[in-house]
C-alpha cells in the first residue's frame, strides 16, 4: 500500500479544479458498483474512461489492445478471481497499479491479495479514500517507471561502455605496436605488448622503472626528448631508435600523447612504439640502390671512371673556380695508341681489360682532388686543379712511362707489353672564355703527340706557333 503524503493530497485537490483523464480497466461483474466508483472518481477530480471485464479472456484482450492507467478489481467474481487477475497482469509484464475494490473481506484476505501483487485495497462501503489511493499509486507507478528508465539508460550506458572497452581492447590487441603508460620521468606504469619478443626486458624488470634505466642510453635519450616535447605541446611523433634484441638489431619509432587527466604534478602519457625494422631495411636498400643508380649516371660502366657528361660538368665548375680565384688549372688529354690493333689482334674482351688496367693505373697516379674521366673509346682526360703547366707535364711524362712499361693481362693469360699512350697538356689562361677552350688546346697538343710518332707528351703553349712535343719532360719553358 502506497504511503499517502501531503504532496499527493495537494495534487489530488488540484485535480478537482482541472479534471484529469484516467483510463480504468474495471474487473467487476456489477455495473451498478462500477457506476458508484465512477461517480466517486468524478467527485475527486478525475475524468474517467473505463472498460468493464469479468473474465480472464476479456481482461487479456483489453490489456493487449489498450493502454490503462489503473486496474480496479472486485474480489468476488463468479467466473474470475483476484489471484488469477493478478497472475494474468504479471504475465503481460506491464506495470499497472492494481487496487482491490471489494464489498467485504477480512484483513487476512486483503493481506494475501497484497502479497500476490495488489498495490492497495478499498472497501466499497468507504470509497472516500479511493481517489487518494489512486493518486498515490499513480505517483508510485510514475516513480517506478522513471527508475526503470534510469536503470535502463544506466544499463545501456554500461553496455555501450563495455562494448567500447571491448572494441578498444580488440583494436589495441590487433595493433602491432607496443603501448606504455609513462610519466614525465619516463617511469613505466603499465604496458601492452601483442608481441612479447619485441620487449627489451621482461615486465618484472621494467615496471616501475624509467625508460633510461631499462633501455640503451641512445634509446633512453630519444624517449626523454620525446616526452619533453609532449610536455610542451601535448604530443610527439617520429622519434626513432635502435635496440639490440635476441633476434638481432631492430629499429623502433615512437609516438607520445598526453593523457587527459588532472594530475598536474605528475602528468601521464601514452607512448606507442612501433617496430619499423622492415621499413628501415627497405629504406637502406633504396638508399643503396639510389646511390648505385646515381653512381651509374655519373660513371663509365666499364672503367668506373667519370663519364664524359659528368667530367664536362666538373670541368665547368673547376674552370669557374680557377677563374674566380686566379688559380692554375691544367688538363691532360690521353689516348691509347693504335688501340684498334689490340682489339683486332686479341679481341674486344682483351681490349676491355686493357682499358680497365689503364684506368686503374691512371687513378693510382693522381691526387684525390684530381678529376679523371673516360671521354669515350680509348680516350681519357684529367683535370688538375691548382697545378701549373710544369707540374702537369711532369705528371704526364710519368704516366706515359708507367703505361709504356706495363704488361697487360688478357683472357688466357696472354700478356701485352706494346701498349702506349699519347698525352696532350694545356693550361688555363686569362684569355680563355670557357672550358671548351682548354679542351681544344689539350686535344690539339695530344694530336701533335700522335703526329710526332705517338708515345709522347704534347704541350700547348700560348704565344707560340702552336702545340709542340717535348723531347724531355723537363723542357716546358
């Protein structure tokens, strides 16, 4: 039985001036008793709409087809009973206040009906309490409904939270990343490791410790710098560090974001660590490949010397530098004498080996700053920065003698000792406008050497009758 309050009474009083609609399911076999109840309700400020039933079938049909605010049930029914009516209402799982309105029952019967599920009971010979009882039960029903709604919303929220938590756990477990909960000092409070083999140490050795205490100094410094940035900006990404694991050297990339918490004294951060070893190895392979491709674009495939295009590019740079700084610059043009005979006599494979051995000999005779290239066929060129004409001639003669004294290996271990070279030497002068002038002079000096019997050095000197061949490497004045 609902406890009647002043609030309920005042609400009931207000209904007198403003009738409140009330949908009533009457479980009653007497139409006269129904009319008495309706009259009492109207006096109490209600505008009742009712349907009278007196069998289980009729009650079930009424509950199914319509909505009711309250059920008023007589105790004595020829074809029905209070107990069956209460049981039928429970089967529908509908929360409707159920009040027993009867002529004469003992207190024990009334208590039994309340135990079965009736909310209150009213004696027909004292209907003055009916409106107050109905108002109280409607208020209680409304409270129960609100509690159910609140509980339903709470359960829905909890279910949504559980679902979100499950999805988050599934997502985190699906990620290949290591996840750490750390503070400003890098102290590890918690972790998630889908692949335990990526952990640098067992959890028992790093929980409660800082990253610097657990990891290598290099990794610890990278993480400390990342946390410091996250303290300032709220996040950090892109830090990379290596670790030596049992499986070998691995590379990791980290991202850090500040957790949304109010602990300003010791803020916490979520740190994601991803194994990028495969990516790092792929990047290194690409870098090596790019370097190789770049080298191939700059060098001659056979001798591995600079090719003509890159040699000419470097020549322009050195010409500008010499002109700008008033420094000496000389050029050697070298050509293997009668190289066609080598190919015709010993084959092109032997000719390629001769070219490679000449290139190696030239390279071993030069400084690191000197620029050596194969211009094509059996023709080579050497740029000598900060080298006078006299120094270039001395070098040319030394190179010529070295080649003339060499025995060249060929396929089948046949040695060729008749290979010689002709060399032309020219120096940069203030009158030259570009590199082509220097190349033209050195080329003219080389052909002068060719015309003079080969295996000698030709020198191009300004203010003379043209290039000439030196009888001695020292005769350059």
